[in-house]
C-alpha cells in the first residue's frame, strides 16, 4: 500500500510511506528518494535547511495507515480506520483461542489477509464483506485441516 504524499514543515519534499501488504513493514521516500533507516522504525529525512530530520514511523495494531512522527508531532498518512474494520481485522485471531497452535497459524494468516484488505482503497462496505469472507475461509480451513489431522492420527 502506498500512502498519498504528505508535506511536513522542515522536510525537503513530500513524504510517501509504502507498506508491504502482508508484513506491514514500511519504506519511506522523500521526494521520490528512499530515506535511510537509522534504527527500528526510525528514518533520516532530508531537511529543507540541509542535514536530516529524525522521523519515527509507527503503525497501531490493526490500523492500516502508519503515522509519521517528526519533532514530536504525529502526522497521519491516511484516514483513520473505522472501529468495525479494526474489529473485523482481528476476527481470525479468535482461532487461537479455540484451535491452539494450528488455529493460531491459520488465524495469523487470516489477520494478514484482513490487514491487506484494510489497506486497499475500496469502500468500507466492500472491505467489511471481504473481511467477513476471509474470516469464514480461515475458520473453514482450520476445521478442514483439524478434521484431516484427526482422521490421519486415528487411522495411523
């Protein structure tokens, strides 16, 4: 997912954050030039007066758009996600409670898929329907694998 360019005072160009759809790891560019990482979630952005400005890129859990913090001031890179989308994003993780390690694995895959859906530029209603579909598929997949494993163990 690529955010819209945002302008921040003191930074020498528009900032764009590109987030990997599945893993969520951001890459930052300023005026089309990649900003070097200086640490975990930290980047050195070129300053208008020369030198660099330290920036921190943070993503809240289940929030599809990261926040760029420069000089202690947070700047959102996209709209705030509605609560219903945040809840639906986490829905596949309930498999961890009922399905143990296998449920956790399938739930994590569903969570990643739902985060990718949340980052798309489709209407909220469509996102809700797709996320519900992803959650149903995750539960059916978990059930199918669990039944297959149980059958293989009892037959063996």
